């Protein structure tokens, strides 16, 4: 069970059954599960069984407890198979217009792996737009991350982000982040967390012919202050908002903001339609570059 939906696999059905967790009347299984609770705690190797309607008994190495069904926010069957812990998604859009020979290609993709205490993730997004008599517009952003879950809603987080875009004349910006976070709220229909860390930023730029800045590369240290909000019990809609503020430690007065907002509509057979906007802002861009760059993408995709 994840994001308020219980998925049941059976041997006699071609597709899985999906049920709203809050509407489950009874639950009984001899299997063992990993369970996350609304008080931000997590338990491993748990057996779950109904006591009465709305009440679930949890039996684990820590003992036995009876809780309300709505206090369980995540259930995962304990399996050793690699694919059982894997998640992935990809959505693609392609546009071609005869006028001015306009062509545009968009791709967004994610890959995730969740073990008992670790969550690994990766993403890759690409936008390429070409048109006659106009310079090509290109944008790429990617990330790899590893989070370690701790007790009582705390976690350790690390991430490496990559960004390249023609609007801000960035050949490549590589930002490594290390810090700690806390789940302010985690329920069956949403989670909200905060994060504080230290970032190392390395940038290389495309120089304009008349640029007076002789440097093509720059390194700096920044603080990383972030928050992420996800809503996932709005019918077939899922909303995700992520904001990161990077106030510079080594460059006086500089600060950057990365913002992401996605809306996903689930379709049958694990297909979906996703729309989202990504914004990058820098109050001290390189000479001749824009202070901000944004991209709005809509695509049709599939997820594992």
C-alpha cells in the first residue's frame, strides 16, 4: 500500500486489484511487511491482521500494538527480489511543424530503488527545440540521490544535480548536496518534508563573443534549504511541489532557486499524463545570460 492505495496481486486476474486503503474493512495475511506510520516511525518484518473494523494489529520484533487503519501510511511486502524494490517511469512528447521546420523533443524519466532503510533515485529530463534560421534551444537536467531513513521521521540525504541550458549559457552546472531532513507530516494522502544541507557548486559557461568576463568556470559553496510537498489522494491526480533555495556561502549576495511543480493523471494499465513546470533562478548569472530559465512540459508516459 502506497499513497493511500492498496494493491492486491492474485493468480487468477490479469491485472492487479486497487482499493482505497481507508475503505478496507478487514485485513489478514501471514506474510511479513515493512510498515510506515503517521507518527513518522517505521517497522520491519511486521504481520498485519484486523481486530475490528478500522483497527489493525501489528506484530513485530518490537512487540504488538493496535492502531487505527488511517495511521498506516505505507505497506510493502518483504521480498528479496530486485524488481520488487524497483520503480521507473518515462514520458515522451514530440512536436513537428512544417512552418519554419520546427521540431521539438521532450523526455522525462525516473528510476528508483527502495530497500529496508535506503532510497536510491535517479532522473533525466531533456528538451531540444530546433527551427530554421534560429539557434537550437537545448536544456538538460538530471539527478542521482541516496537517502537513509532514520527514526521518528528524520532522514539523511545526498544528491548530485546536473543542469545544462542555453538560456542561461550554462554548459554544465554540477551541484553536490549533503544534509538531513525531517518529515513534517506523512499521511495516507500526502507527505511534507524539510531539508537542510551544504552544497558544492561547479559551473562551466558558454561565453558570448563580446563578453568581458574571462572566466569560463566557477566553483562555490552554498547552503541548501529545501521543502517538498506531495498530494496523492485526489482521485486519479497526483501533485508534487519541490523548492530548493541555495544562498551562497562564498559569493557575496548570490542566491539561486530551483522549483518544480508536477501534476500527474493516472490512466489504466500504469499509463499516465503528466504536466509540469521547472524553474531555475540565479540573481547573479554569467555575463550576457538570463537570470532565469523555465520549461513547461506535458507528456504521455508509463510507470513500473
